[in-house]
C-alpha cells in the first residue's frame, strides 16, 4: 500500500495542557451540519452532548432548537408500528445518509496521522495519534490527478488518503506507488467560503477543515478537557505527597543517622 501525506497542523487541544476551543467546536458543528451531514452520520453523539461542558457548549435553548431540526424514527409510536417525530435532546444524530460514507462519530480516533520512524511509534508519542490532523489533511488533500493515471480512473485523487483505489500505471516495476495518496470516493466536500460564520472567522478551505476536524476530535473524545484536568491535578497531588514523604522520612531517621 502507499502512504498518505498528513500535515502536522496545530490544534488547541494538543499537548498536556491543551483543551478544546469552544468557539472552534461551534464552528465545526456548523460545518458538519451544513456540509458533511448530507452524507455522513454522527450516530454516537446525542443532541444533549452539544451542551455539556468541554464540548461546543451550546446554550440549552439553542441545543433544543438544534435538535428540533431533526426527525427521528420512533418505534413506540403508532401502536408499535413506529412513526417519525421531532428529535429531542435525548436522541442521537442520524446514521449516514449515504451507504458508503462512514459514520464520523469516532473517525478522529479510528485514523492516525503519524507513525514511525521505522514503525517505532515515537512520532505518535510526541505528536499524538493525529486523527484530527488526518481529517484536516484529507479535506485539504485533493489535487489534480498525476499524469501517470488514466483519465477515466474512478474517484478523486487525494494525497492524504492511502486506502483507496490506485491505478497500475502509477506503480513502478516493484509494485511501489510512485505518487502519494490514492483515489477516494468522496468528492471534495468543501470550497472556500462555503460556510458563513457569524463571528467573522475565516472561511477558506483550510480554516473550515480545521474547525470540522476539531469538532470531530471532540465527538470522538468528548472528555478530553476533563481527562487532562484530572491528570494535572493528579501530578500536583503526587508532587506534594512525594515532598511530604521525603521530609517525613528525613525527620524519622534523623536521630539514627
Ligand atoms: C469518507 C470526512 C463530506 C462522502 C470520509 C472520511 C472522512 C470524511 C474522515 C474517511 C476517510 C477514510 O476512510 O480514511 C468528511 C467531512 C465532510 C465530508 C469532514 C464535511 C466537511 C462528505 C460529503 C459526502 C461524503 C458531503 C457525499 C457527497 C464520503 C464517502 C466516503 C467518505 C462516499 C468513503 C470514501 C472511500 O472510502 O473511498 N469522509 N466528509 N463526505 N466521505 Fe466524507
């Protein structure tokens, strides 16, 4: 198989002290809603999650209004026959509308952006798994197909996507890929200015892709902020405990030494 090009974009949630940028998650939710949701589902996320701390933190009334845009199929309605009704905060986002478009709830955890060197995984230790970087790179990775490819080769050439179709004509004598990436079934989903933000944030493809990648990182790991906070508290606690134990030990053994 070939390799995809993943760019190490900077995200606010990186590093031991990183946390989600609430406004960025709200923008990412908007991109998901206006663009990605026409094909991709987000079926592990409930509407009420949008108001929880550490996420997009939509005010309660906005979250309720957002849920009401959706219809869900309720099996208990119409004497057990089931019927559609307006969604409530307890319902989840729908499944993918397009059969071959994967659900995006956990995508940022299911894909990696970094590896190596030489299969050691050291890059992942220092840079993180890179799921959000991968998604952002994928959305920025569409390019003109290379000259080696037949014109009618199916799909869209994307330098970040490694798992798609690849023409024989672009392989060398040993079967190695001569160009990065592969051909993906997803058409380039976003273009410059496709989404209009009310906060005036930039809306070129790179900005939109960062926002939606951050939002999908949150959907895959909603408790990242709390986890990092607990880790920090733990380290501080252990440092204080270690200092006290050291001093206690000194005092207890002082008469003997
Ligand atoms: C695949 C993200 C919009 C159709 C994917 C993948 C991601 C993704 C992360 C998985 C790639 C992999 O397997 O490594 C997004 C985002 C979107 C978006 C963030 C919005 C900005 C769309 C739209 C469509 C679509 C609008 C339909 C027109 C597909 C299809 C695949 C796919 C068919 C499977 C591709 C394959 O396996 O060849 N998308 N997508 N996506 N997406 Fe999207």
